[in-house]
C-alpha cells in the first residue's frame, strides 16, 4: 500500500493545528444543528445531557483520535490498518463513507447560509416570523438550494485542492475570532428582548422529570450531537493529528478545542431562544429551519439588521467551510496516501460525487433528515465506539505512551482516561447506538408529518 515517498505535509505553525481543529469543530453543528436539537428534545434537559456527554465522552474520545493520528501519521484507513489489522481496515472505510454522507447534506445547509448572506445584502429579511418561515421553505429546497449547494461544494474543493498549509490554515485564522465576536454581540442584543426571561428558563433550567421521561430519545440525540459538533467518530481528528510532527500536549489542545466549541454552541442558544420566544414560536417547531427563520426575522426587525445579518450568515458560511474542509480532507487524504492519487484530482472527483449525493437533501427537507439522522445517531456513534474499543482494549499501551509525549508521565490521569474509555464510554455508546437505531427505524416507518414514512406516502 504505502506507495508514497513524497514527504507528508505538516502544519506550518504551532497554532495551526489548534486553529484547524477548532475550525473543524465549530461549524453548522454549533450554529444550525445544536439549537434545533435543543428545541426538538425539550430544552434545558437536552442541554444538560449534552454537556455531560461533551465532558465525559467527547473529550476522552477526542484524545483517542489524536493519539491514533499522531502515532500513525496516517489517514484513518491507514491508521486503523496499522494499529488493528484484520477487520479494523473495514472500520476505516466506514469512516470514509460517513464523511462522504455528512458532507453531502452539510454542503446543502451551508448553501442556505450563503443564500441568507445574499438575502441580507438584498435587504430581504422578513420581520414577521410566519412570513420568514415561508421564505425559508421556499429557499431551502429546490433549484435555489441545489445551486448554492454546488457553489459551496466548489469552494470546498478549491481550498482542499490547494493543500494543507496554504488552504486550511489560512481559512481558519480569520473565522474563529469573527464567529466569537458576532455571536456574543448578538447574545447581548437577544438579552434585551421581551421574551428573554422565558427563553432563559426554557434553555437553562432543566426539568429532570423530562430527562427521566424522554431519555430514550434525548440520549442518542445528545450522543450524536456531541460527536458531530466535535468532529468525532469518523477520523477527522485522526487526520488532523496525523499532520503533527512535534509532540504537543494533546490533552491541553483537546481542552481548548472542546472549550471553544462548546462555548460557541452555548452562546448560539442564548441568541436563538430569546428571539423565538419573543416571536411566539414554539422552539420545537421549526426543526432544521430554526436559526434561519428566527434569526432572519430578528434581522428583519432591527435597524441595520440586513447588514448584521449579512455579516452573521457570511461568517457562518465561513465556519461551515472550515468544517467541510476537514470532512473532505479525510476522504482526500485517504486517496492520496493509500491510492497514490493526486491531491487535485482526488478533491475534484470526490467533490463532484458529493454534489450528486447532496441533491436529494437539497430537494426535500425530509430527505435531509434521512441523511442527517443516519450519519449522526448511527454512523458517528458507531465510529466512536469502534475507536474506543481499539484504543481502550487493543492498543492501550501504545496509546498511553503516545499521549504522554509532550505531557510527561501521566500517572493516575492516564489510568482514568483509559478506564473511562474501557467501560463507561463504551457502555454509553452501545446504549446510545441501540437507541439511535430504534429512533431511526421509527423515523423511517413513522407516518407523522416530517417522518420518512409520511414522506413516502405523500410522494409515491
Ligand atoms: N463539527 C462540524 C460542525 O459542528 C462538522 C464536522 C466537521 C464533522 N468534520 C466532521 C462532523 C467530522 C463529524 C465528523 O459543524
């Protein structure tokens, strides 16, 4: 296999790796997916479960991917072949497939953000939430959506084709600070709205009765969201860590990345829910349209809203770009390392395939859900579970030794990390995966509006 002798690329600067990983993590997962998951899963109860998942499962799982990547210096497929041999090489292929599926609809949603950027420049946000909802439905599916999906995909391909240093590092250096400044500013605006009080209690004070009652749907949703938002479960962080050529403190880097990602999602909630409550919209209702409908209505309402909105959606599009890059990079790095294919050829070819696979999602919101739920609650959780088994039980000695490079003797922290992965993380992921499958089957067969069974009845 290892058919390449050209030296492998590596990050240009020390900050490059952290910025790229933050750039990968912070994206539509935080700004688009997080608020609508909170809305659908009942508010603060979901937030509490999600935060627990981030700390107890997400952070240790991120270190798992980091050590695998830095130790092997390979793409996920190569890395797993090297560490696990046998069946593990098939797991690597599942990663590649997962990246492919996620990016196909991710690009559609990112296309919406470009469309909403332009909508701001045209001064066409609608202040009335209902009208804004209608506008979303019109723009989110159909030819409009396909066009902007194609545009976004083309940009992603261009950046990835340019290579690690010139493309990816540069793109993220601007975006991370911009996102933080804008979301914090908007949270302050949202604080002044009349619905803010009610929204805060919905978002921030969990009713544990709700968790007890709905845990079978909250648990897989929180697990899927944690993996999605941290870019875990399909080797993106393996790939990024594989470009590290020095021994950094991975635990510290991981904590910074998780900290940024979680803070941004949390702040976005502080923006979205006050707006929805002020507009009198039930936060569970708008689903995938939540931020577009609510924020566009707010932008339509305030002075210079068109400008703030254009800046906001423009920034989100850039955040989506830096995440999409990491998804495509996984697939492309596999083709470069294992198949010896030229970077540009790989990027363009895969990009074309992704455009086609994304068309159903751009055509109908239910089909987007079909892809999103499958990738999120099943494939990513499965990928995370496989890596936890590999690192926790098969190569734990190597992993501990690798983690200690750049840190020094791990002592009992190492033991805690490995045992956290060996039992609680694995058990939680098995349960989440089982529930995720049940939920997905329910979605496939369900005939309530918005479920796939309903869609089939409507469309066939
Ligand atoms: N984490 C990104 C977001 O929140 C999406 C993403 C990028 C991703 N790379 C990934 C999700 C790898 C899963 C796996 O928008």
